[in-house]
C-alpha cells in the first residue's frame, strides 16, 4: 500500500541519509523489518525513538541481531556517523545537531521521555531536505507535529498505514498533520527505505515552501486549561489538522492526548470518591451500632441518615465509573484529516 502527496521543497540536491524513526506499541516488527532490509554498505544514519519511558530497553540488541549496522543507545555528545543506528536511551530525549547527538532531560512531551517530536524537530532544523521522517505504529499523537516540521524543511515524510499498524493512533495523527509522501505497510516500508538514501532530494517547490519549522515562538493565545503534567499555563500552538498545546515549562501534547488524560483523571477521582464513601458508609454503620448499644436513640437515627447519604452518593458514582471504563482507550478522533 502506498500513497504519495505533494513533494516537499528543497534548495539543493542532497542524499536522504538522515533517517529519523518514531514508534510505540506495535512498532518493533516494522523496525526490525526495516533494519533487516538495509543492504551492506548502506551509508545512512538512523535515529530511533521508542516510547520506553524510564524502563530498561533491549531495542539496540534486537536491531543489531536483525541487520548488519552498528546499533547502540546514543551517548551524549557522540558524533553523527554514517552507517550507524542510534537509539534513544531510557528517560532521555535525543536531539540532533550538525555533528553531534545530544541527550537531555527536558520536560516530557506527549507524556513521555524520550519523545519523537524533539528528535524530528531537531533533525528538520539541522538537516532539512536530507531527512526522512518515519512514523510507525503507536498510541497518542507523538511524531505528527515533528513530521510536519520535516516536510516544511524539505524532507521526505513516511507513515505506516493505519490499517497495517497494531496501534493506529500515531499514524492517524501524523496523517492529520501532513500529506505524507508515502503511506505504506511494514513490508513496503522495508522495500522503500533502502532506496531513499540513493535518491536525490526533489528539486520541486510546493506551497509549503518558505514555511518555517515550528518553534517555541509559534505559540498563540492562552487556553483556559492548565498543564496536566505541571499545572502551568497552557497555550494553543498553531497548525492545521492537529490541535496541540504547550505549557511554559515545555510540556507538549495534542488535544486528543489531553482528552485521554482528562478521562483518566476523572476515573481516578471517581475511584477515590467511591473508596472514601465506602469507608464512610462502613464507619457510620459502626457508629450506629455503638450508639444503639449505648441507648442513644437520636444518635442511631443520625448515623443511619449519614449511612443512607453515603450509599445514595455511591449509587450515583458507580454508574459514572462504568461509563469512563466504556470510553475508548486510544486517541480520540478530535481532529479532521488534512485535505
């Protein structure tokens, strides 16, 4: 499966030798297929982010077994070299400069660190039309805005077909943000990528030409919300097709991700309220028994009333909890696709 959109702009003929790849749930198989398809002597540099958080990762070992390229977790300050695969280590964003790979612990984006967007943004700013950005299977909207930056900088945009992805939310978000150059299944992706390195960047210029890569200065009007990560003020960031937000601290998230987080917050709040009301009901029943043994008849009536109130409130909250459980766990489709 493959679709092509308008070719991105560029000002020079360059090899597409900087490949930035992002994925989460369900992305391991496409990553292994891609790496195993790279021919001996391949000179591209691959930079991979998977949503591992602060957890241990065996991804470099798995990719090393799949192909011949030297693969390891990136180290802060190491040089960018051809024929290498750099994997973002746990709990570190991976950033590209002209000659180095940098790691940092800046605020989480899309509720994760490492995140895909920081890598994609830095690649677009530094390498422009040399970049191939690839968004694979995963939950949430990470990678979509970074892929838009790559397209605006003249790079090639590739998205795993949502129908082929185990978790289609990330590919769907990417396709709402950009008109991708290639939308392919995992098998076609493995066949496509080895040929992109040898192909010169397209000299065509499209309507996207001259559009700057997004930056912190792009932020627009304040939103009537607070950051779910730090409680700071939130601003809406510009962009067609994918509504997103950023706080002053630097946390970033899409509207879809915020909806899911809000649902989880509501569920946690309801569960806490149910627990407290159950404890309150049990305590009031115990106090009623104690008052009855002591012959305090007014006390018995009082504790009975409080018990009924707690039970009535539980009767309201339990159905609400069932409703939150019935909502979809993936990214809600709050944005329209790019036309």
